[in-house]
C-alpha cells in the first residue's frame, strides 16, 4: 500500500509511523545526521503535489530548505534542490558521486530556481551522496 493511502491529509502520522513504514535504517541514519549536524528538528508537512502526494518531513535551516524526505515502502526519496549558488560545488562533487546520482543530476533540468533532485535512497552509497549534497546546499555550522 502507498504511504499516502495509509495517512491521508486529516490523519497526520508520527515519526514512529514513518520509521515503521519505511522500514530501512538509512531513514533514521539520515534524520540523525541532519538533526545532529544542523541542530534542527523536522517539520511534518502534507503535500498535495501529484508527483509525491502525502505526508513528508521537511528540514529547514535559517529559512533555507536542506531537504524533504518522502516515505516509500522499504526506502525513501530525498528531495535536494541545487540552485545556482550550489551548482559549481555540486558539479565538482559529482565525479565522486554514485552512478545513480550522477545520472539523476544529468537528466534533471533546471526549473523553478534549481535542479530538484528526487533521489531514491536505497543504498548506503546513495545516502552518503545525499548527505554531501545537503552539506553543499547548507554548510553545517562550525563547532
């Protein structure tokens, strides 16, 4: 069953509901990474967008979006927007990225202020790419 069918707009899930549905340790690993490095909590959000309808988690730092996480069955999608300011650094990183992220970046065109990368996180390698892209998007605070 699709995530959006489990929790409709008037039925907000908990973080535990999301963890159980995704059933993949990479979800928790990314949440922990973001919350530890950026010292922020997610915002539960409902999207009516036909591309990825349903409840998701948004992470924002100082008014700037880090990423949005969309629960899927046994994996998740991380949306990271690469704008003009991040383009040069992202292009320098890409040769080190997984072939999946390289291919996604190549086929995703610039629209609405950036490249909206909807990255299916299915492996540890892709998770590392997402972490790196988030850090390019918003550099972590110095400790």
